[in-house]
């Protein structure tokens, strides 16, 4: 799976009130994006993605604090 497909699968699994609306100009990408509705991330995959996002968020906060921006 491409990162975009993982993101499209993660978003509705993470929150029920946000629906992704992908855009593309390529038929192949449209088919891949639509194929995500048949794909389901398992609990372990969701957990790993959420842990990685938490690390990225922490790093972003640390960079902002170090640069003096909020």
C-alpha cells in the first residue's frame, strides 16, 4: 500500500466524523483510493501508526519550543 492509501484507511478508523475526500487526475490513483474502502487496518497497525504520530507531534513541539514559535 502507498502512504496515501494507509492515510485514507487510517482516517475513518481514527475518527468517525471526518470523511476523506481524495482528489486525483490519474485513473490508477482513483482506483487505488477507492480500493481503500475494502481495506481495514487491524488494531496493531492502528496502534503503530498512532505511536509514530505521537512521536512526530512531540518532535514538532520540541522544534517549535527551541525556535521560540508556538
